[in-house]
């Protein structure tokens, strides 16, 4: 069952990193009646994000009501969006800890590239997602890890922890941030309560599952 929401409804930005349930959040928002932004088009705004040219991202956000993954999950963009779209709601999806999150990222990408080792530069450069070389560009912009170790464990885990901490500190005295671990019991009901919506099912839909984990 899908509800029809007015375009004047507050926008919803899912700002948790990938592999924290972002695809499941997108499906849950769609089933609550939100118009979710086209992820393929949004991801191609990564270069604008890198150059801090936020105008195209803001214009893109005028065409939908809810958004997730790149570039919305990247550092500090939530500050721009908070100012551009007052009264918006923000959802920070997290994992139990940084170790679980990192392992999920590695497993997902190993499966994507069809390899049984930690991905290397050549894997990212040659994979035809969006366009060939796109994933490598994202890795450079987001993490800036050594070229010979693009999935450097310490750097990537620190990035995840710092992002979550910065988000929490920014919204510390606000009531428009919801922090959720989709694997916890009752997380879907709390999600709906935050949005002021009636649940349409009992739990989050599990999409793009890695082992036992939401994307």
C-alpha cells in the first residue's frame, strides 16, 4: 500500500554511509509514499560535490522528496542540505560497530568484482558501474586512500566513525535527526514514528543483502 504525499512535505535525507541499509531505507520510504530521488543521477553529482559546487545538488533535490547514498551520505553535505531545505528530516543509519561495517563493505565489493581478495586499484578502474572508472573516482574523492591500498582498513574505518560523530554533533541540540540500526528489533517502527507515518509492514525490507546484512 502506497500513500501519496504532498511535494511540500519536509524532505528526508538518508545520510548514513553505504552498507548501513541505505537501499532498504529507500524501499521503505517509497512504500510510505515518498518520491525517492533517482540514485543513478544523484551519484553522477559526485564531481560537483568534490568541487563544492552545491547548486546542481540542491537543484536535483527539488525534484523529489527523499534521498539516500552518494552524494547525500558524504561528509558535511548534510549541513548544506539543512540550510537549503529548512525543516528537513535526516536519518543516520549505522552498524553495530566499524568492524562489522568495514567487513560488509569489503564483502560486498569482493562479490561485485568477482574476486576473493581485497579489491585493488585495477578492479575499481575497470568495473563498468555508471561509467568505467567511476568507482575509482569515488574512492579518490571520498577516502583518498593510498593508490596501492584503496581499501586501507584504518583510513576507511576512521572515515566512517568520523562521519557518524560529526553528524551526531551537528544535530546534538536538534530534533530532526533519527539514528537507526536497521538490524535492531523495532527499528522500523521507530523510523515510521520519526517520520510521522503509519507502518505498512512489520520490519524493514531486506534488499541487496550481504550475508545477513542490509545494504
